[in-house]
């Protein structure tokens, strides 16, 4: 089949996907519409949503019109791209030999091997907090409710897992056609590169899915433990327990990601690392996209369903008699835990793959490539250390200030955590960069690279300043609630 034929084939697959989506939509629309009051409320929601979308359609139409007019004013943009030297894309990239460069008295390969130990330490840190959360005191009825929510979350995740595997089958067909026929990796057997890409796409899916499952388990532990701690009327545990849960998920997420990428860098033959990275990126993107989008949709449907029961039957949204309350709690965990956990894993991973690709394409000297690759991953390990150090330092400050207090501004220690983490990261960035690549380029490249990273690091605390400061705790407000 010609290249044009394959284009038509992929177009037909896209049309088929739209037909499947239309079929599922008709199934949902054909379901029981509920009582007359529910239909009336749903109609009002639909009317409001349509009004919102009409405004967005106008904006999209204006942007599309500008895009269509742009070639008329800038015809040079239509020039053809230069012909590629070979197929395979990112899978064709070959890593430099990391053992040819030295840092601090050891070669790059040995230095990154030490980084594996820090990743294992991050994993143990996350698992240790998991055990601490599990062993915190909790009332039996609260534990039963949180376990019920977790069992419902498990059902959701199992269903999502089956759906993701079904999606992977379709993606695997596309991968096989592309890397097996349209653009095979030159100089390598398809029987080797194609299975590698497919295997590591499954590794990427497993990473996103596993981190999301761990996040759900940790959060359902923290839910009931935080609620029980709130009965004492002291605000500090209500801050410390959820933050501890978040650190557990974050440290495990980053550690797992770094372990997988360092394993590819250190133990996979250099000329086969490219297929591993591209497969891994495809897999984690697929898993994260499905979990993020489906989690958000599930959250809103469960939330609105619980609200409808509240309006129609005059039952409070969080009342135990409301049949939608467990689904609502499951939706909150699905949207605010599963999606962000998988999304964070994917974002951290694909940015790493993008950095590797950029370095290999933009830098021609293999020695400089090796220096930059080792430096990038040492910086990632350093960020792991700075996050852990900032957590303990900020925790000590918050404990000394709020442990016995009856009132607390929850936003203050969270904001200070962001600032402490950013400051530690920036200091560590300059120290590590100077120690590793002081003479790279013309001798000034080290502080330029460190400054670029620091600008990105500073963006988060400045963005956090725009959050509303609404989270104050007082015994009076707690009793009223």
C-alpha cells in the first residue's frame, strides 16, 4: 500500500472512532431520564452548558479564521520540510556512551548508578508514609466508610484498566503499521524494535495505572484518618495528614519514573534505548489521558447525580440516605487523585523523553551529549532530595507553630512549603550544575542552564500567590460546620 493509501486508512479509522463514540452517546441518551423534576433540572443544566459553549465556539471560530488567513500573509510558511535522513523518528536516536565522561572523580554511568539508590530511597520514603497513614487511629465506622469508598474506587479502576487495554490494542495496531511498515527504524530488525516499543508502551501504561491505584489507596486511608483527627478540635492534624498523603504519592511517583528511565539509560544497549523511550512515552501518555479524562467525567456525573437527589428528594448531598453519596466520594477520588497522579507521572516522564530527544538532536558532539544527559538526570535526583528536605523542614516549622494551636491558616504552611522547596531547589541547582559542568561551552553555560531551570522553579510560588486565602480553621467554625 502506498503512503497515500495509509493516510486514507488512518482517516477511515478516525471516522470509525467517531461512529463508536456516537453509538455510546446514543446509549447514554437512551437511558432512563428519571423523574419529571430531574428532567427539568437536567434541561436547565443543558441550556446553561449550551450558552457557555456558544461563546467558546465564537472564540474557536475566530482563531480558526485567523489560522486560515495566516498562509495568505506568510506564504514562506508553506515551504516543505527538509527530507529526513531516515525513518524511525525518535526511535532512531542513539545514546552516547555515558562512561566516557567524568564527574567528581567517577564516570557518568557510575554516577547515575548511585542515583538509582536515591530513587529506591524515595520509594521507601513513600511506602513508609503509606504504612504510617494506615496505622493512624480511626473510628471503626469511619474506616468502614472509607473502605467502602475504596472498594468502589477499585471497581472503577478495574473497569478503566480494561478500557485502557482495549485502547492499547488499537494503538498497538497503529504502532505496528508505523514502525513496522511506514517508518521502520533503519539498520535494525523490525522483529526486535517493534516488540520493544510495544513492550515499553505497556510499561508506561502500567506506571501511570499503578501510581493512580497507589494514590487512591493512600487517599482513602487519609480520608477517614483526617476525619477522625478533626474530632479533637485541633487544626494541625487536618493539615499534616493530607500533606503526608500527598508527599507519599509524589515521592513514589517521581521515584518510579526515575527508576524506569535510569534503567533504560544504564542497562539497555545504547542503540535500542530510543525505541524504549518512545514506547514508554506512548504508553504513559495513553494511560494518563484515559485516566485523567474519564476521571473528570466520572467526577462531574457523580457530583451532579448526588446534587439531583438533594434537590428532588430534599436529601442533603452528603447525607447517608442519599444513594449518590458513595458515588460522589468515589468521583472525588477519581477526579482529584487518579487523574492527577497518572497525569503527573506522564508529565514527568514525557518531559524527560523530550529533553533527551532535544539534547541528542541539538547537540552534535557525543561527549557534550553525555555530559548534558548525566547532568539532567542528576538534577532530577537533586529535585527529589530537595522536595524531601523541604517537607521535613517545613513540617518542623509548622509543628512548632501550630501543633497546640486552636486556630490555623492552612494556606500559610502550604505556601511556605512551596517557597522552601523552590529556594532549596534553586540553591541545589546552581551547586550541582557548577560542580558537574563548570567548563562546558565557553565556561558560562553552567550558570545559564541553572538560571533557566530556576526561572521555571520560581514560577510555581508566584502562581501560588494568586490562590484565594480562604482556608482558616477555628473551633467555632468547626462546630458550626
